C-alpha cells in the first residue's frame, strides 16, 4: 500500500455541503519507507502566513473632490479587450452594448 492521507478520526462530521466543499481534516501517517524520494517524511505546511495577502484602501471624506486618475494604457489592456471581443464573437454575442451615460 502506498503512502496516503486518511481522514482524521477525531473529526466526527466534516462539512460537505456541496460538491466543491469539504472541510474535513486529514492526517498523513502512512509508511514512507517505500517512497522514491530522499526525504522520508511528510512536509509540514503552515496553515497561516504562506497565503496571507494584505492591501489598503484610501477613503476620502464625503463631498471631497476625487483624486486625479490616469488611464492605464498598456499593451496588455488592448490585448484583453481584443480577447474579450473574440470571446463575444465566438459565442455569437454580436449585439451592440450601449455605454451608460
């Protein structure tokens, strides 16, 4: 039998509310003596910090003038709009879309 994870027996009822959701805990207690790699242990992954992302948002007072913005004009923007148009064409969506005024 190969190395494999098994459900944590201490967690009685993991949530599986739909096909893409499973919050069950797994434990890796299998035998590593037959694995082909040089490291004979399971990697320890941190459950915090590695996928941490932070951002900030500037908030201006109500009624304050909006800050000046510059349009993002880059070759990639043009390519994204072109790809968007090709996608619409391929799905047969040829109806003109009016911009809100």
